[in-house]
């Protein structure tokens, strides 16, 4: 007899995170030449030195900022799958602006202008998908993905062509001047001012979501669109607006990477950060405050997989597998359990439905399950 | 129209038919799951799984058919996992689909490094087969697949029940059928068909090339929309996208444009056709 138990958000997170850790351990034991050192490298090395710890925290910064962006869109039931392109394009716009202004204006002006350029570019890209959804009913999920995939290739093309640093053999832009880069907080690591900025951003979003009218209306759009329309909430404006803000935050994440650890944009800049941000937002289970632990968790996994790549030669794509494992289970709403000791008549068995969550297939989920 | 542009058009048209085959397999496979009420966004990942595991099996055995079996088995397993997590554990299918795409792109690179010692192209020596014979075989397979999927979806009890599941799962339950069984079957079909598409893609260059699918799974998804969920119209949409692809391949050779821009073109064409093609039917 197959039955299932409903999962609370906490249990869901534990299931997803636990599976990722278990899978990490299994793969390391099977694939690493020496399992024990590999396990130590993966789980503990990120905490072992100022450099490693600071780098891990720095790795969480783009995940926090872009994660908030994904979460905002999720809450209004818009799926922004274009994070990769928005981060890349935002970074490129920020870098170009910074390079153009660094000799002409004061550093602070150049920094603020390049951040603004990055955010604007991200916002523009994402709002196209919002507009297409509002005006023509095109799925924003597919349009944002397609647009982002094209943007990533076009940005690659710019970096191998007009924007390439003539002095470098690599496909990268010129380096921004030192004066434009954010101050470092924990040398020798690259942890910089962007970390407290990201924390502030999480706090501010949480505050706005709970107290402001916009936060309230946005949540209504997300939970019940028909009701939102009935209340006179401009649903279409919220579609475009949340996508734009989501894109702006992805652009900001890209801009801060340029102004912080990298100082330039190189080919393949986004490197999966957009997808990781989606995992972070999912793991946060709809809570702004949850973004912080979720981002730190994924930053830890990333730092650990970097360590085993250096230490044990495990390919760095390891992290993508762990992320996927967590993502698979993070929306699980009920867990099948085997019960042999209690016989229940087949006709009386109901498959417990997910109460609040929309069903996986978008259909009503409360129909009684027919057991074979 | 002068003579030269006529030959060019003919060349583009001739290249478009074989180029449409991988799309056809994935799109008509995806149609099964779409009609059962689930938009399967993992077609991209399933194609990638088919290309990698198919070529890996072909490399080990030296046989194209064994490779196909490997591709079908691997993608079938992936689709089964995705289906079980979605239907039994009641996870969100968009998210599990996304996870599958992510898992495949990570896992194939990971295993490529581990098994073949490279993240780059893996050449697969296979028994000789002329280009014409290969093209003829895949075109015949594609034609068979179009007929077969149209017949199954519209002419068999299974197909009618599968479509009924998509329209009204509660009615299916009332009739004593488990909608989840039809959905799982549809997911398996979409997974295996996509895998066959990805495997054909890799076979046509006799190598596993990383990221060889490069968005074709998403294009197949849009072909389902554009074909308004009717098998023959979906097939026609695939041919249209294949024409765009072979035209951009041709321009890449002649126009001297950056190949990266040309690679971006199919995504943009797909997006534009999605915008033009939607409107009549609103989703969500």
C-alpha cells in the first residue's frame, strides 16, 4: 500500500539539502582517488583559512542579490529564467561604463554610474519578457530563457571582438582602474563591500515585503491573479515591474562582481550564477530572510567543490550535479512512504494533495488516487 | 531570381530536412507530455543525455544500434526519475525539469572528464556509412515517427486517454483510470524521443561534442506551441526552424559574421515566432 506524508517547508529544505550532501559524499567516495582527504577538502577546507572563508562569503554575494531577484519574481508568480544573460549583460554594461568614465570623472561617480548601467541593462532585458507576457500572453519563462541564451552568445561575441583587451590573449575586457574597485574587507580574500550591501538588500526587501503596499499587492498577484484583478490591482504593471526589478537585481549582481573580485568581464562570465540563484530562491521557500542561509549553503557547496577540484582533481561540474539534486526535491510537497503492517481498503485511499502549493502539473491535485 | 541564388536556396532547403530530424523527435515526444497536461521543459536536457550516453554506448560497443539503446535507456531512466519525483513526491514540474537540464549539463561534462579524460570533443569511430545512406535512414525514421505519433495520439485508446488526462484528469479518475500513469508514460515517451533526437544529432558528426544540443530542446518546445499541439503542424514548425538553422549556417560560411552571433540567431528566431505565434492562445 502506497501512502504519503505531507512535507512542511522546513522538512522540504532538509530533504533537498540533505540529499545534496549525501550525493556529494557518495560521489566523492566513488570517484575520488583518496576519499577521506577529498571529503575533508569538500566539507571543511572552506572554513580552514581567512582566504578560504572570505572567498566562500564572497561567493555568496551574487547568489544573495540575484536570489532576491528570483524570489521577488517567484512571489508574483513570474519565473525569471534569464538570470544568466541578465548577469552577464549587466556586468558588461557596468564594465563598459566604468572603462569609459574612469579617466573622466571622480571614482565614486564612475562606480555609481556603472552600477546604474548594470541594473538598467538587466531591467531592460527582463522587462521585455514581462511586457511580452502582459501584452501577448507569451510564457515569460520561455521568453526570458531564449533571450538570455541569445544574450550570452552575443556578449561572448562582443568579448571576442570589439570589447576584447588588445593587450591580452584571453577573451576579456580591459581591467578597470584600481580606484573603482570596492574596498576589501578580509584580505587576502576578495570579500568586499558588496557583502554588507547584499545583507542590507535582503533586510530592505524583507521590510518592504511585509510593510509596504507594493509588497502586499505583489503577493496578491502571486497567490490569486483573478482576485488581484477584482481588487483593481494593475496585474499587468506588476508583471512588467517585478520582472524589471528582478532583472535589475541580476544586473546589480553582475555589476558588483565586476567592481569587486574580477575588475573586468571575461568570456563565460555568468558561469551558472543565474541558475544557482534560482536554486537559492527555491531553497529559501518564499522567505526573504531564507535567502541568506540558502546562499551561504550553495556558496559552501561551491567553495567545497572548488577545493576538491584543486585537491583531488574532481571536475568542477560536480557543483551542478549537487545543485540539481537539491532542486529536484526542493518543491517536493509529499513523500511516499511504504507501510506494510496496516491494510487499508483501496477505495478509501486518498493521495494527499499539496494544500497551498500549486500542483506540479497545474491541475487540481485533490482527486483521489487510484491505487493499482 | 538568378541561377546562383536558386542553387543556394536549394542547398539550404536540402540541408534543412536532415537538420529538422532531431527537432522532430524531441518536439513530437514533448507533444505527448504536453497533451497529457505537463509542459516538459527538460527536452533540452533529455536530448543532451541521449547524445552523451548514446555516444558513450556506441564508443564502447562500436555499434550505432547499441548506442541508440544506450541513449534510450539513459534518457528513459532520467525521465522516469523526473516523473516519479513530479508525480509521486508532487514536486513542481518546471523546477524538476530545470533540475534535469542542470543535472545533464553537469553530469555529462563530469563523466566526460572521468571516462574519456577530456571535457572537449570525443571522437567515436564507427563502422563506415555513407552520408547519403545516413540521411536516408534518419529521414525514414523521422517520417515513421511522425506517422506513428499522429496515429497513436489520435487513433488509439491509449492516445485518447492520454489527451483526456490533459483535458480533464478528474474525469479520468472517475472512469477508473489513474491520470498519473498516463502522465508518467507521456514523460517516458518524451524522454526517449528527445534522446533519439540528441543521439541522431551526435551521430551526424560521429562525435560527442559538448553542448551539441545548444538550445534545440527549447526550440522543440516552441515548435509544440507554434504547431498548436497538432502533430503534423508541429512537424511543419520543426521544418521551419530547421530552415532558419540551415540558412544561418550558410550565412556563417559566406557572410563572415562571428559564428557566435549566428549561434544566437536560432534563439531569437524562436522567440520571435513564439511572439507571433502566440496571442490566439493565452497560457497561464
